[in-house]
C-alpha cells in the first residue's frame, strides 16, 4: 500500500482556512502531539523537537495541500481545533512531492501570531 492510499484510508480530513473562516482547501492528514525525543520527558529534559504540553503538533499530509497559500493569519482546522502553521516543508521522492510535514501550534483563541517565514 502506498502513502497516498494509506493517507486516504486512515488520515483525517483537515482544511486550510483564512482568518475570516473561509475554507481554502480540504485534504487528508495526520496530526499528532510533538513529544520529547528518546523518552527524555521522564527526566524533564527539553530537546530540540519540542514539548507536547506547549501545544505543538506534527502534521503529515497530502502532497496536494498548498500550505504556501495559507499566509499569516490562516490556519489548519481539524474539527473544532485550529492550528497555526509554525513551519512546513515539502518532502520529495525523486522530483515528486511525496508528502507535506508541518509543525503546528494550537490556536488558543487570542490574537493570531505573525510568523516571518511567510514573508
């Protein structure tokens, strides 16, 4: 089974939205909390991967998802949860986009953060 088939079968439907709530695109993906690397959380030692209690999540999604169009103030939604895109990258297999990964930060209902990576 290839990645696209697995994503279609097991992935959740997420969507990219503008700040005003208008939907840009729907796609399949996986969102999971970022955890300490190598079970370092037992000692309470932070690592470069992040801390799950800080509200950071890893997103793996469809190669068709256009995160470059989200821009500042946009987000990914999964049901009622909203996530800001902290950083993202296309992963290539040869010359073809295999999947998209992103680090997401859960939106807490306050002001939208402004990230420099979209400028």
